[in-house]
């Protein structure tokens, strides 16, 4: 596997029996159901990972502003 990024979520390559590579984004959180969507390209996986980071950041800011 490629070097792990310290940034959440991690992106991993997965090789199937035919040798094709797909990419999965590890969206798991503590005590949560596993969420690992797969994508045909690394660029698509990186786009989903960035969307998850943005969503997590937005939710954190909203929680901090809760009255």
C-alpha cells in the first residue's frame, strides 16, 4: 500500500482478481458503521475525501456556534 496520509479520511487502492485497481475512501468514524465507498479513479476518490473533510469541518463549526 502507498504511504498513509495523516489526514482523514484515508484513501486506499484495491486490486480485484482481474488486476483492475479501484480506490476506496475510509469514511469510518469511532463507533460508527463502516462507510467505504469505492471509485474507479484516484481523482474521484480524492474529490469525495475532500468533500467529507469540508462536511466535517462545517459540522464542527456549526456545533461550536450552537447557543
